[in-house]
C-alpha cells in the first residue's frame, strides 16, 4: 500500500563518524580485491597527477575497512577517557569533522588535517589504516536545521571549491600520505542531497533555504566537485550521505534520493566510479535492527506500516534500509560493488527502557510502541536525544552489503545548543535542540526530546556522554 498524502515528515539529523563495508562481492561470495601499491605524485591539480590518481584508484580494495586498523582521534579519546567509565570506549575510532575552512589547519587549539594524518601514520605501525573524514562545509549548509548551519552563504560555491575542497585534496595528495598505507574514507556533505528531495516546495516540510539550494544547484555542484577532486587521490574512498530510514524510507523519497545522488555523482567532472558507497544514520539515532516487529507484521488485520510510528514507511531500521538503498543505487547506475556504512555511535537504545520482547497485540500502535528499541518521541527528533545509548562498536564487514559499522559522530559531542549561544562558528540556534520545544512539521509537532543544557554542536557534552555509556547496547 502506498502513501496517498504528501510525503511524511522526514527526520532531519545532526552530524559525524564510520567503519568497514561488504560489497556486492559479499553476495556472490567473491573474495576482496588485493590492494596494489602504486606511487602517485603530489596532487597539484596537474593532468599527470590526475592520471596517477585514476590509475591508483583502479587498484583500490573493495572494502577499505577489511583487514585494516582504524585511526583513533587522540583529542576525542582524551575527552572520553576523562569521563567516569569513559576508558571503556576511549580506544574506539571516530570521525574527524572538517566542518569549516579553519578546521583544515586546526582551529580553536584543535589538530588540523595534517596533524591527524601524521598521527595516523604513527598509529598504523606499517599496517593498512583507515582515517575517517567528514567533509562538511557546503554553501548554505543544512538548509533545514539551524544548529548545523555553516560559514558559507548559499552562493559561495567558488569559495567552497577553492578554499575548502582544493586544500583538503592537496594535502591528501601529498606523497607522504597518498603513497602510504593510509586508506582515507571521506563521508561527503551530510544533510545535503536528501534535503533537496524532502524539504523543498511541494512538501509540508519545505523551507525557503532548501528551495534556494535546489534552485541554485550548489549542493549538487559542491558534492560533485568534492567527489571528483577527492576521488582523484588514489587512496581516498568517498561515501555519500544518504540520510536514514526515517527520512528517506518512504516510496515518495526513496528513488528520488537515489536519483539526486547520481546527479551529484556525475556533476563537476565526477563519475559514479568515484563513489565507494553511502553512509546512513550519520549523527542520528535510528535503531540498527528492530527485532520485535517487522514491516510485514499485522495486528488484528492491520499492517504495521499503518502504525503512527512507522507511518507507511517501507523500513523500520537502519540495517534493512542501508541494504535496500545500496541496491537502489545499483539499480540507477552505480557500480554493483558499492558498499554502505552505518553510524552506530548513538543508536543502541539500551538500559532499563529497552523492551525485552514484542508489545501487546491489542492494536497495532500498542504492538509497535511496546516493542520498538528506538525510544524517541518521534522519528523526526534528531538533537541530543534523551535516553539514547552507544550502539554497536565499530566493526568491519558486519553484514551483507555493509562495509562497516562506524562511529562517525563522536559520542559526547553535542548536536546543537539548547539555547542561543553567540559564536564565530556559523552555528545558529535550532528549537529542535530546546527541550521545551513543542515541534514542527518535520517531527509531527511533538516535543523535541532533547537534553537540557547542551553546548554548541561539536562541543563536548559530558551529561550526554554519561547517558550514552549508561544506555549502551551491547552493554559495556
């Protein structure tokens, strides 16, 4: 049965982190390709460097996480270890967020890109090592959420190219890194392309800023440019953000999002071959696997899809969505061996509130609400969610089509401030981060479910980290 009304409110989410992927070869039982060592010159934008990058790209392994270490960010690790109980997870790998131009060289006393790459080389001990980067500074960034607005205005596409992407590509292309045992995973521009499908005119959740970004084409151009420039470096693996099941899982959003990702992947000189895969649930809270109900269940003759929580969605969790959307990208023209990453940093939903079995079968809503692990008030809630816990630890090749479970969003880093905080980081105040907010069309006019006293997005939030530890599943 298809939804006959306008598309349901998409869940918009915050930001950050990853791990491995198992490609179509996993379905066929094929072996992973062996990495071949090639030398490549500095990525100075010359034709020869581009040719070297293309040649080396052909020798990429199928899944960068397979058989590799993953870089542990010492800055996040120190924050985690300083918390009571934090040493249990402080050795986990997390994503490095390049969310403004200043972050490339290091801002506010934090390590820059070269410093992270040098530390990764030191950690590697000569073994293949994945470094996870979040590329996140599009013009007019995050057009439906103020907490993660960026520094560049809607028309500053040239500045994005020359002052953000070009310097990153240049550093990654330096011989020291391009010819090393590092495998650079780039997760490209979260919250961008799906917004052009769900939050533009024709949808109840449309915003003027998203309409602007769809009209000027700068999301598509920016993502295409990033994929092309970064993908020309031989040891870079690009993963494009694909939202999550509670945003894209409806029939009205599923194929259109695949189509716009393909449009971006073939813009600005890029090709689909420069996309290693997708990442889903980045910095969000959607459960990895709902075991107490399925999309095919019925209660007294009523399908689970008709429940208020599922609301005619085709998916109920991230694993099934990631596998299904990966296949949809293959269907629209991407290589059959693309993979998927799932951010499991905050979707564990453990603790005493975790249901031990299915809900009562008195009616479909009681059944779903009583059994679902995801305890959010509404699936559209995305900011510093109360009751959340750490999810599956980062792991390579955990399921068919999945390259890795990753912690792209570093646990303990805020999604946005609970109230207005003046700052020089381009970050606004979004009411979805205010625990007193009664909601909007994107969360069905429900309470936000956000924790109180949260700092700016990306800043350390001790209370949230402690809650994530308490509610971890699997438990620590």
